[in-house]
C-alpha cells in the first residue's frame, strides 16, 4: 500500500511454503530498524540499511532454516522492495539519482541508483571467503537482486577493493542505504513533479 496523509509508507505481507514475511517501511523516517529474520548477520545488514538511509524498516520473517538461509534472505528482498515501491507512489518530487563511494577500513565500495521503475542490477563484488560466520556470502547478491527487481531500481554496486568479507558486505549495504536515502528524498524545487521528461516513472 502507499502512504496516506502526506506520509510515504508501505507494508507487505508475503507467505509461501518456504517463508512468512511482514515488512513495513516509512520513507520519511529517522532510520529506525526493528528486524527479526532469524538470520543474525542479515539482521545486522538490514539495521545498516535503515540507519544510513533514514528509512524506518520493520521486518518480521520466518523461513525454512533447516534447509539454509537462501529463501529467507531472497524473500525479504522481494517483500522489502515491494514495500518501498508501494511507498513511493507516483514518485513525485524524488531526486531519483544518487551515487557514492563508501570506505570502511581497507574496503571501498561504490553504489549508484536510478529510481527509474526499470529494474536492473549490476553487482561487481567478490568475497574472499564463502561464509561470514554462518552466513553465505553469495546471499548478498541474492538479496540485492530481489530488492532491485521488486523496488523498480536500476542499482549498481561495485567493490573497488577489500580484503575482509564482513567489511565488503557492510560497505555494500551502507553504500546502497546512502544512495537510496538520497534518491528517495524530496527535492523542494520539484516537489509536485515526477523527475522524468516522460512525466512518469514506471
């Protein structure tokens, strides 16, 4: 659903044989997170996504953990993307574009976004290890793929260099958070306009 009374918020409930997920977002929030997915490292990354985008994010998820974490992480990406897409409404007034180089210790990751309505992901990031604790590093890409496709984002993520898998994953989430927050913020000079010569973003 889209926001009411001037607020840009959205909620999604998604239930399959593999996962049960509830998501709520407020694009005009303060970066508050209430996240419980059953996957500890993923919760930590979603906390960063909320905090550094200033989007309030609530996620409650239960998944088939006896298999692995894949379905939970991917389905949260789907639901979160759908909630954000709904919260944007007609996308009037948004800045639409943003890019950022984000450093963390030895790691540098670049993220760029176009809130275009045309979903596409470029993910040029590799991890030196297969796991961060018990978390499969392949799931970082799986999350962003599901998220970008369902939010309607053209999203580019590239780690220019890095040696620590935790730092690499964290810079991906923080960089995406920062560009997403910037791109979804309202430009007061065009608050009633859709930022496209077509007059719509879809």
